[in-house]
């Protein structure tokens, strides 16, 4: 039982890395170099949060840091800034996952909206503090709304492709044995 | 037994906490390094990208090509209309070509009569666009030529017609081109025919605005905008686009480069001319001692300059 769970965790971790690589790859393809488009949603963040709520063991801290650092490097973001925010948020989610698991999906969605809003605000505040050029709000705000909108799809994707669901909570002892 | 388990769990937990703080410190250090010693951190980034992206070429190229083919296929639906338009345009172009040829000959004759020496022709390298910046917040692209091919920081990049951007960051096998439309791009420009100077500032749109314009009365929509060469970053006279008027009356530039289909970029080899430091050299460079035969060929104007310099 325990070994099976470990193998499943490994499988989900590899799937997450693959999904991350594909998203990054698609974003880097030079299809349209026109400026002033709509910013795509931050699927990687949504995927990470949804997975952390459902199966935190599949996503070690080091993997999160390595993948998001790669994201920062390849997308010309300030080195490590967004990764720093994501690491803090991931730890927050890990610690509060048992409350989130008890929520209905609608309240989880609202919780995610607050979380992503807070993460973006923290990133923005850090940029102001460090005098880093900031992203224009006209592009940033639609991106935040877009990301919140796709969260249910990400959860569905996680359910269908990864085979990861919210664990049903029968009793406390059962939960600690799982995951 | 249960007691030991508890100990194990609390030990693992504190180890995790330690790991978390170490990672947090590491990332904070990285951000600060990037902020304080930016060139070094950017070199680090370029090294990683240079190692990674050219190796992904085998996957990037087919996907890009396939997606372009789909886009091309969609345009087949309007092929008849396009054909008609192109024929009409070609007819106009032929007339212009004839005019240009005649003017070129006339120009060559006049230059010869005046003994004018223009700048030597600029030579260029051509690179293929590998990836874009990946987010609409940054306007840049990665191309497949780098220091191995002699690319240097700051060289201008053009598509066939207009200026696209400049090189910013050179790796061994790849280099990054920051576009004119990026918010970090500020280019000194000259607006023909009245030679008005201005700064072209990127603002994430295809119509970047003109700032610090000398005299906006002498600029009209439709005027040509070229690089002025001020500051020595760009050579002068590279075509950028045409002046248009924005919605709120602000003067903007319609870029000549076609950002929709950037596949190849021309990187112009450009070594800025030596700056003039001594006031007495403002008249001209120090001439080597002239032989008598060469002196007789000099025009009166340059002879006069020579006299002033001495």
C-alpha cells in the first residue's frame, strides 16, 4: 500500500514535470511576434496549487524551485523573483491543505482567486521595492482574471490526465496514512 | 515504537523547514545578485539559455513550421483576392523601380561630379528566429547566431526592410534581440524630409510613440523615420517606418518591419566611428603625410580644411 502510493507519487511528479515542459515549450514557439497581445494565463501556477492541495508528496519543494527558476530564466523574468513568491505560496498551501480539502469546489475556487491575487500583488510589490521595471497593469489584470477562470479546467485536467483527486476524508488517522 | 515514529516525523519536519529556509535564502540571494550585479546575472541566464535552447531546435523547428503552414493554409481561402491585389501592387512597383533606377544613375553621376565619399556599405549576418520571449510583457526573440559567428552586443537587427531591434545579450550559439516595441527600447531617430530629431520609445504596441520631438509642426503623418545614429549605438539611415497620428493626436511610428512573419533577421555589422576627443581634430582626422601627386587631386574644399587644421 505504501509502496504503491510512492510509485503513484513519482508518476504524478514526472507527469507534472512533463506538463510544465510542454507549457513552457508552447510559450517559447515564435509563432506570433506581434506586441500587445493578451497575456496567456499562468497555467503553471494553477497546476502547482491544484496538485499541492491534492497530492503534496508528489511535488517536492526542490522540484518546484527548479522548474519555476527555469521558467524565470527562459521567459526573461527577473531571476528568482517569481520563484521566491511561488516557493512561499507553495509552503502556505502545503500547510493549509487539510482545510482546503474540506471545502466545496466553489469555495476552493474563491480561495485560489485570493491566493493568486496575493501572489501577483506580492510580486508587484517586490518589483516596486527593487525598482524593477513592472509589467503594465492593462496586461497584468486580464492575465490574473484569465488564470482564475482556467482553474476549474486545470483541476479537471489533473483529474482526467493525472488521475489525481481530492482524497475523501473519513477520519484523521486515515488521512495521515494516505498521500 | 510509536514514540520513535513521532521522533522521526518531527525530525523530518524540522529538516524540511531547514530546507525551506535554505531555498528561500538562495532565491533571495539570486534576486539580489540579479538586482545588484545585473550584467553578471544576465550572463548566467544567457549561458543557461545558450546551453538549452539550441539543443531544442529539432523540436522547435518542426512545430513552428507546421503551425505556420496551418496559418498559410487559412490564407488560401482569400487567394484570388490576394492575387488581384498583388498584381495591382506589382504594376505600381514597376513604375517605382524605373524611377528608382533613373534616380540612382543620376545620383551616381552627381556624386562623382562632387567627389563625395559616402559611408561604406554595411554588411550583415542572417539568423533564424528560434524562440520569442514567451510572454507579451517582454518583446524579444532568440536567434541562432552568437559570438561564434562574431555577433556583438548592440548591433542592429532588421528584417528585409525595416529595423526590428538590437542585439542585447550574446551567447556562444545564440543571441537575444530586443525589439523596438519593448518598453526598454529608446532609439534616437531622424524624421525626414526636415531632419527633425526625436526618441522612439517602445510601449508594447505596433505603433511606438515619438518622444522629445524638436518641432512637431514640421512633422507630418507619412514622413519617413530613420535612425539618426546619435549616441553611436546604431548606424544612421536605417529605415524604421512612417509617422502616423495616434488616437489622441500623439505622433507615432508605423513600423516597416513585419512583426507578423519574422523568421529571419539580418544583423548589421556595425563598428561605431572613433569619437572625436581633441577640439583641433573636429575639422577632420589626422592625415598621413601626403605625396605631391595626391595633393593635386584634392578638391578645393578639403584643401581649405587641411589648411585650417594646420
